C-alpha cells in the first residue's frame, strides 16, 4: 500500500532524480558487464586457440600399446573418448589422446590408469597432461596448486575494484533521490511508519528504478565488448597478413550474463541498503528539518574571487568550502580523471612525434618492404634472391646486406686531430684504453655486388673494386645531440690503411682464434643508406663497407633485403610478390617480411584505439565525480532552499541565486583542471627535453581538441547539475525556506 500510494507518486513527480539514479546504475552495470565480457572473451579465445593448435584432449599416453591396452584405456572410468594416432611402419607404436567426462580429476585418475598400463606415473615422456587446456578451467597439477597462476586472483581483484568504484557511483546516486526527501521520510515516520517500513520502501524504489537500468547496462556493456573486439580485429589485419593468426570473435555465454547481473544487483542493493540504513538512523526531527546544514568553524576569505565576481562569487566559494567534505570524492575523481587523460594524451603525442621522426620519416626514402632471411642461407643465393626481387614490377631498388660486429685496436697517433682537439675518446662508452692504443668496436656492412658498386659510385669512386671502404667519421656527442648530429673525422686521412680485426665473443658472431686483416682502399664520408645505421648498433663504432663475397669473416647474421617501391603506393603489391617469391625460394627457410607503410598505418590505428579505450576509462572515472556533484546539487534541495531563502530575504534576486550556483559549478569543474595543467606542463617539458623534441614541434601537434573536449565535458555536466539543482531550489515559495527559522 505504501508503495502504491507513496513511492509511485514520488517517482512520477521527481523524474529528474529518478533518471539520475537510473543513469548511474546504467553506467555502473555497463562497466561491470564490460569487464566481465572482456575477461570471458579473452578466456574463450585462448581456449579456442589451444584447441585449434594443440587439440581438444586432457591427457595422452605414448608408446607401444596392444589392442588390449587400448581397450583398457577406453573402459577406464571417467574416460569419454580415446583417439589413437599410430606411427607408420609400427602397428603398436602410437599416441593415445584421452578426453575425460570430468577433467577435474585428471591428475588423480591418470596415475591409476598409468599403473594398469605398466607406466610410471611420473614418466613425462609417456604420460603428458594438456596443461594449456586445463589451466584456463582452473584445473591445476599438484605442483601448480602450491603456486597457482595469477589469472583468477587478477580477475577477482579487478572485479572487486570495479565494484568498489561503482558502489561509490550508485551510493552517490541514492543521495540524489534520498537526501532530497528527508522531510517526506520524516513525515512518514511521524505518522507511524517504522524504520523497517521506510527501509523497505527505499529498497522497493531502488529495485523499480535499477533493474531496467541493470538490464540495459548489461546490453550496453556487451555492445562495448563487441566494439572493442571489432576494433582489435581491424588493427590485427596487418598482423594476420603476415601470419596465419585467426581473427578474434565475439563470444557470449549465459554464465557471463548471470555473473554480470548478479554482481550489478548485489552492488545496487548493497548501496541502497547502506543509504537506507543511514537515513533511518536519523531522528524524526532531523528528517523533518531536511538535515543539518554544513557549518565551518573557520571560514576562509576569498578576496580575489569576490573582487572579480562580486558577493555571489564569495558566497559560492564559502558554500563549497563549508561542504568540502561532501564534494571531496568529486574533486578527487575529477582531478585523477583529468590528470590521467591529459598525461596520457600528451605522452601519446610526444611518443608519436619521436617514433615518426626516428623511424617512419627517417626510413621514408630508405625502404618500403624489408625481407629478412634467417642465417644459414646457401652461399651465393643472396645475389640470386636480390636479382629476383629486382625483377618484380614496382621494385625500384633492392639492397642485400649482412652485418658483422668486430673490434680493432687503433694507436693514439692514428686518431684525427679534430677528434683529439674535441677531447679524444676519453670517457666515451664502448671504447677501451689498452697498452697498444684504443680498442674500438667495428661494424662491417657486407653488401651484395650490385649494391656495393652503386655505393662506390655515390662516394665518387669507380664502380669496380672489392676492397673495404672506411666511413671515417665519429659523432661529436659533446657538442651536438642525437637528433641533429655533427661529425668529426675518426682517423687521420692516410693511404694503405690495414686494420687488424678481432671478432666479438658475445652474440651469434663467428668466432676465430686469430686476427683478421682487412685492407682499406679509401676513406669515405657517408655510410650506406640503411634501415639501421652504424650508430644504431653502437654509438662510437668504426664503420667498414665491403662486398659480402670479399669478407674473410663468415658472419652468421641474417641477410636483409631492403626494397624501395616505385610508385610508393605500390609497396603492398611488392610485398605480396616477395611473399609469393619466397614460397619457391629455399623452401622451409624462415623469414620475416615487413611493409613500412602498413606498419605506419597500424601504428596510428593502435594509438587511436588506445586513445579511445583510455579515454573511455577516464570518462568512467569522471562519472564518479559527476555522480557526487549531482548528489550534492540535487540531494540537498531542502537545505539549499533554506540557505538561499535567507539570502533572498536580505535582497538577493533570483538572478543572483543562479549566478551563485553557476559559479559553484564553474569552481568544481575548473579546480581539477587548474591542478592538472601545471602537472601536465612539467611532464611535457621533462619528456620533451629527454627525447630532444623542441617545444615548437610539440605545440604544432599539442592535443588541444581532445583536452578541450574533455574539459568542456567537465563544465557541461557540472553546470547541468547546478541548473537542475537551481530549478529545484527556486520551486518553493520564499516563506517555505525560512519557516524553520521563524519557528
């Protein structure tokens, strides 16, 4: 009866407060459903991939088994199916894969079956468990039980943190519908309603408003999961182009629905129960008065704000100061939200500038398609493969090369005067002083014959020649930074230089027990234009360039085929043609193939998806603050009505009331921004200086629009809360607001 006569009428008459609560529950349930759906899809996808790649079995026996032993496996309790795979030429040698009816007892049942087959239970060569399939179902071996994987605890932790955050959202939303009706609840209690009846009414209202919102939120959350997987699938197109990986597919289960629904309902009713319990603990007189106004013993002075915005500005600041504890969740969540968003957006901007300059733009005229074959290709076939690639339509250039890292010792007197004048090699990383001189790292670029001849011509030398060329330069790191390097001559200009090289022991280099002597034909000023230059391998390396067939050291490094396309937009066709070529060339040889333009597009798409995903998380965090602001603006209508009634009795007009409320909203929205901007500026300056990115470059790509949109959302939502609260405050007559004081 109370529900029909009281609650339904109240909900119809206060649609704004009801919609506020439903919106909060909708957001909360959507977020919980999103978390649950993402975890389920990640889990289901990993299980599906294991079954596709490794098979759908729980345990397997290997060895020579008779027909009777196979029958023992099939007749063993809990075994649903036995799949037998026999070796050719041996009728008894086989692998028996077992599928169990209840896989949870696999680690107890299989040792018993092994004993019947005369197999030791710990013989891992003959008895294996499909742990990759069992682990996702939380079926642990005895060893794993002692130190279980962290997947389930991680999921539980995420769910608890999400539920705690959403509990705050919903609790704040109940402030909207509950605090504003303290006077009405007090009247109910004054005519005989017990605390239990009042609590039941509030829970019934919570159920009526929340259950439809929960169902809609679950639908919305799963829609977000579908969108997320679709975006991830689109981003994965370039990866699947190079592999046989399958696309992620949206999956759903009734279990996911009930877990999401149960978590949302429990969160809603726990929040409603907490709030109802707090309300029913008030005395009847407190409820009839609509609660107590916030009073501050020591009030701060706001002279600047008062000078700019007048008395309304001072009243707005003092009102917020008096209620600062009530607004603390809003200020914290909005500040964290803005900081997280602004720091991430600026970090992405700086990272994008750095990656673009140091990788994509630097390689724009260097390569479009890069083929890397693993070490061990048959000698001489590098030239053949490079020749085949050059015949591909659209492949304008192809350079085949290998890289070999060695060391040499250079006497002090061979160093150039320019280098010695700049401080020499003292204190530089990678070089070491010895009795004979300086031990310096050396990098050999071994080019194919055609590429080496072209390089010689570019350096002003005859195309013919097979001796090494010395790139005689070193980065002057003391007087220039890595983005704008200046160079000094490394060694003195002299003829008939012979370097004695030793191979490095680290890495996969070929080791020799004696020095290798290499004669240098000439010194040149530039190294070949490659994807990675000498400084990428080591800062102060001495670089030698020579044809691969003239190198006395057999490098065990991969062979790189650096391909330029003409026209540039035809790189995709060249990529496909090289991939087709490699099917017939040295079949079975491992290789990797890269498309620079596709990588650049993929990189942009990844950043865009991360911005979207991270921005959504920041908005969710901001919603907690918005819910708290709405709760305070709409949930304390009775108290605020008294406050502004007193102001009106001394001459404040309705326009002054609106000005005060809107200034409160502006302060609430602007405070997180004023805190976040200086922190972001310090971070930008620090990261920009570390990455040697000038302020002009940053300002040209500063994420002004996203940050302005995020900031605008703060002001729009906060001012909307103030407008709704102001409408409620100005609804009543002036005499109603001051009645308690008159009594």
